[in-house]
């Protein structure tokens, strides 16, 4: 290995060291991600920047982005070193490729985040939905019954009352109009 680096000048060695070190860290991060290990470095930072609306897992200044940048920077510099006579141009190209790695990582993460789904149940999401009466609902808010309603792909059994003058029998369809406390106010679907 010493012979490999001995024939290179300092700039070429620098690109190779950066590429190899970034690759090792990238491989370790990847293995830890697939194994499910916590990749938090434990480093606390104090930052007073205003990042209103930033809710994504993508942060511009992070260890993962540094590694992505160094991968692109190091391997571009190492592989194209002999292709450029002007080493400043090579440095600029390597910098641009490293920056491109960060952009590609961001686009991949954004695409993956679109695949996530929020299935948390909020009773407010039931208003305006059609439901099936499960247990009879007495007329004129005379007592509680139960309904089945499907929200975000899952079915929920919830207590319900009605202001209708008729009892709502099991198996009939109702529409949810409002929420009174934790109880749904329903009316017959075909008024």
C-alpha cells in the first residue's frame, strides 16, 4: 500500500485519503442503518438560526451530508487527477460533484418521505363521513348507540347519538354531522 501512495504527489494523495476515509465511514453508516443501530453521534450543538417550517429529516449541515460530499469530492479528485492539467479546475469539479452528491441524497430522501403515511386517528376526521350503525341509536338524543366508520383505511367503532325523530336501526347508513364531547352526532343518510 505504501508503494501505491509513494508514486503520487501530495494533492493526489489527499484525494485518495479523503475518498478512502469517506468510503469507510459511509459503509459503516450504511451497515448501522440497515442493522437499526442508532447513528446519532452524541454531539450537542448550540444553534440560534431561524429555521421556520423545517420539519424534514434533511439538514444541510450533518455528518451524513459531510460524508456524502466527501465521497463525491474524494473519488472525483482521485479518479480524474490525471485528466486535468490544472489542479484548481480539478478542485472545482470535485467540489461540484461533492455538492451534487448532497443534492442527489436530498432528492432521494424527499422521495422516500413521500412514501410515509400518517395513519393517526383524529375524531375530527370523521365529520362528513358515512358510517354503518352497529348498535341501535335511540331517537332525539335519548341514548347512545355505536357506529362503524372507516378513516384512513382503518375501521373504528365509536359511540354516536342522533337528533332524528326516529331510532336508527343496526345496519342503516348514517352521516356524521358533528362531535359533542367524545360522542358523534349522526343523522340518517337518506333524509
